[in-house]
């Protein structure tokens, strides 16, 4: 859909540009198509190959997978207020070491191949330490060339687990929100011994930090400075802005002032000299600029996550294929690994093209409709957050490209209306 962009120049003059959020075309104030591929500053983007674009919703799953996510169960030793799994606390199934042998046999019998990464998910993966000790070596025998990855809250890490991860080539992503950690619970990095263990993990393994932007976390500079002081020069990734599960806790609801503060801080971080401090934010910018330069069209069936693809799958140790690694009960089952060709996730995934608000949204090409499985109040609150976050990125890119301040926008009437 074409959107009118209400902008202001450096000298205060108002201009109206037009942006198509599905074709990524931009038209200037005179109605002329802007060809960014001719911009000398953007030649590196113009020369990039388009690569594989986000696909539509696959009608089945392949036995040749790039990303296999193994769900061990939702049990966790923490109770983070905004956890994406917190509304599924009654999903009691958990894995155990006795599940490993039959699971490995199912993988072999089903002919499942993995060419990229196996992700080990909880809850908290290290709650299932005994299962991991048996499972990971067997998976390494079966898939000797893949890499392992796990997202952990880091509270259960110790030297034994670090050595185990080093032996089997497991990458760790530590979930931590820096100065806003209190929404998760007691901060493990308040303990100097735990700081030393995290530093050891970063020195031995390929590690990064996953930080969520929340009402307690609106200063991106303060977040970066927090981790530098605690852990030194590490890779800081912003997982994005907080996804809601429909919980109306006052601590989880951004005030207008908090949203504005976050947006100002993101804009400042992206428009000053040097992007190396915030690779996650600059990655968002890079992706948007490439789409604008190459005028990459958005697939009507695209969704935000990669679980819609035929070469990505989430399974549990019983061999059930899940619509997402965050779902563990039968309502989230979409089939079994023995019959990958029969799996259908379409009833679980609703693409952006079937949502009117998404079709009219400025940041559609970045957000792609947020989580395709959330609805109701959770979607309303998540949409508000996702828009605020991506709008700041879009504003920064627009200012960098054209020297214009984007103040507001509105959908234009479709020609066929």
C-alpha cells in the first residue's frame, strides 16, 4: 500500500513523499520515483545480491533441514514477567534422559538431515542438564558438521557446563536486559563469581547477549555501557522490543514518555557517527536500506519468524513437530517427524496480508506482521511496541538518506477503491 509521508526539511519546510510498504518504492515531493541504486553512497547496497527472501507459509516440512529446534520442555528456574512462554505454564511435558535413545532412533529412521544448526530450547535448557549430557553427544555423532546453539538465562552456568559446550561446539546466547533486568528477577551479574563464569564462557565459546527493550530498558547507550563494564567487549544483540502475552502488568506497559525516550535514543544512536556499538540496530538499518535500494517486494505470505519455512522445524523428544518452539502441548502439534511431507502449519500462521492494520503500516517490511500466532490483546500490545521500535529505525534511515524528518504518515486510498 502507498503511504503519504509527512516530512520536514532542515529549514522547516513541509514536504509530502510517498512510500509503498510492499514494493519498497519511494517517491519524492514531486511524485518522482527515487532510484537509490544511483546514489553514490549506496553502491555497496546496490551490488549486494538479493539472496533468499522470506518465503510464504510452507505446506509441508522437508527432511533436509537447515535449522532444527529441539524443545526440551518449558520448565525454567526463573519467572520473567514478560516471558513469551509464561501463558503456557500448564504445559507440563518435560523431557528426560530416557527419551534420548528412542528420539535418536526416530531421527535416523525418519532420514532427517540437518545442514546448519540444532538449537536446544527450554524453558531454560540447562534445567535439563542430565538430558543434555546424553543428548548432545548422540546428536554430534549423527550430525558431525552442524553447530549447536542454546539460549540461556545464564544462572545455572558453571565450569563443567562451559567445558561441555566447548567439547561439543555449542554456542550460547545469554538472555540479559542490562539495567532493566529486574523485570526478569534477581540479576546473576550482581554476583562477582557469576560475572567471572560468564567472562570465561565468552572467552571459550562463541557467545552473545540477547537483550530485550522494555519499559525498564529504554536507554540503549546505558545498556551497552552496562555490558561493557561487566563483560568487556562482547557482542550485544537487541532481540527487539518486548512481545506481550496479554498480561496487563503496569511494569510491562510502556508509557508514552517511555516510548518517546526509547525512540529518541534509537534515533540518536543510528544518526551519530559510528555504528559499531549497536550491531543489532544497525543490522535493522542495513536490511531496510537494502530493501529500499533494491526495491525488494514483500511476499504476501511472509511472516516475522522463520518457522514458516520448509527447512526450519521445531520438535520435541517424542518426535512431535511443533508449530513453534514456544509451544509444547498437543494444540501446537502439526505432525510427526516420520511424516514430514504431511505437516501443515497454515492453521497456526496468519500472514500480514490477511491483517488490515499490517497492510496499512509504515514498518511492515521490517516487522512483517510480528508473531503470526498471537491474537487479541497480546497482538494489540505487541503491535504497539513493534511499531514504536521500527518507526524509530525507519525515521533514522529516512533522515540519513534524504535529510528529512519524518513526522507522520497516512495510507493513501487504493486506486481500485
